[in-house]
C-alpha cells in the first residue's frame, strides 16, 4: 500500500479542481463549484518530526 499524507491528499483534490477550472475557462459550458465534502479513513502514526508528534495517513 502506498502511504499518502492527509495534507497531500487534500492538496491533490484542490489542485485537480483548479486544473479543471483552468481547462474549462472560455468554454461554452460552465460548471459552478459549490461546497465540497471529502471523507477519508485515516491512520495516525507517531512521527518525531511532526509538530504534534504524529501524522495522519489516508487509508481510503
């Protein structure tokens, strides 16, 4: 299993939404982005380098 940090997963979704907006600029058909809800199952792991002492990893 590939480990993905929670912050990286959220950033990837944000980047994809921005990329979609750029690609659609000037198109005759436009979509409005409303509120977005994300649901992740996470696993917490102790990490001496993290400020809080742990990191959240996306499981699903």
